[in-house]
C-alpha cells in the first residue's frame, strides 16, 4: 500500500498545529514554508482536514488553520482517512469465480481466504493508527527533537501565527 504524500504532510502539519496557543491560526503559506512544500498542493491536504472537521480555518491577515479538537482527541487514523478516505486498502473482485473447474451456479458460503487475510491486515493497520493520538506524537517529538530545534521551531511558528 502506498499512501499519498499528502498524508505525511497532513500528519506533520497537525503536529505543528497541536502546539498553537488557543485562538491562534497558522497560514498555509507558513506551514508550506516550514515543511518546504508547495503551498498549492499543501492546501489540498489542509482542505481535506477541514472537510473532516479536524481543523478549523479562518480568513483574513491573521487567518489560517488550527486544530478543531484537542490533540488527545485526534488519532492518526482520523488524519489518514481525511486525506485517503475510509475505503479498505484491498478490494476483492472475487476472481475465484473465474475458475473453469467450478460447477455452474456454485455459490461460496464465505469470502475467500485471500480477502479475509487482507481485510484482517487492513483492520490491524487501522487499529494501530487509531491507537496513536496526535498528543502522543507531540510527546514523542518533544523527546526526540533536540531541545534547541524544538524551541526554535516553536518560536518560528509563534512569530507567524495569527
């Protein structure tokens, strides 16, 4: 499975938005600059987050995006599904019906073993993403990113937040 690059962008942007003080917004331009991304493409990912009610947006000179809920209420799966959609990663087309050795009109009693394994793997993947909250990510980043970079990034964001 290959996810759109917008999933990575959305996850990183949400991590940054998680650190914004109450009532402050960060523009698409600032988020794009911070991550070295094209503003036009990033705006699509941010619009997906907005349509999923994960971020709030406001217009104007101090406008931009902020999280719509607490970072502890947003998980990775919420963000991935906002960008990718909620469809299963495996679509069974039931090709076993094409087997010329099957009797005419034969009806299978359950989904094929291939589909069951793939759907189980998809659900395990989703459960893993569902278990990781945005607040968990922020905690991990605050431990793993060197303190000076962490503080400089936070100050950079605050200087650009409306």
